[in-house]
C-alpha cells in the first residue's frame, strides 16, 4: 500500500533546537526505529501528509505524547492505521523506556 502519512521524529534540545532523527512510513517502524531506542523525554513526533502544503496533522512531545492516541483514531477508520498498530503505539508510549540510549 502506498503510504500517504509520514511520522517525523525529532530530538529537541532544552534551547528548542531540533534535529530530525528519522521519517517513518508506519507505526511499526516508528516504534522499532524510534520509540524503542530514543530517549522519549527529548522526542517530538509529528504526523504529516506526503507532498502537502497543509499544516501538520499533529505534533506531540514525549515522554507522554498527550493526545496522540486520540488524534490517530480517525485514521483507523480510513485504514491508514490498524487497531493493532494503535494498540502497539499505546503500549510503546506507556512503557516509556527505550531499549537503548541513542
């Protein structure tokens, strides 16, 4: 399936400077390559459409990522994300512990 939504992960410093850590096409990749390995206390993730001049669909700050799960639920109805993927995202956020410190 051609992905239309992309996750952008950034490390944000105390001074507000950001560094893009990665761009991911799926929740499983976001979890595997970002949430499981990066310190979520300095993490900001955004959801955006590909090739769009529209605003971001949302931006959330770690470690809690308040409102993220509620914001992605409409995309389950459009089959952009599956209920299982959203549950995996929820578990990853709730664990809040990277497997390693990058």
